C-alpha cells in the first residue's frame, strides 16, 4: 500500500535521509519518495500506517 504524509519540517536532503532511515528501520523493504519542496513523503510498504507514522515522528519530524 502507498501511504502519503505531509511533513512540514522537512527542509532538505538531510531531512529526507533521516526520514528514509527511520522508515527503513521499521520496513527494510519500503520504497520511499520524499520531496522537501512539497513537504510530501510517500511510502510504499506492507507495514501499518501507524508504525510508519510513529517512525517518522520519532525521528523528529511531526506529521502535519
């Protein structure tokens, strides 16, 4: 399933890397597309949405 999150505090490629690492810790097979310009993160995963959301927020990026 594809999940989409708005992450207002994502500002640069380092943010994208941090978010990607957080998601990969929960689902190593996840496909992540994040764009700091639009502030959108798309995750293709089989994990529950709450798990992915919690991982992104735990990395310091609140979902908006």
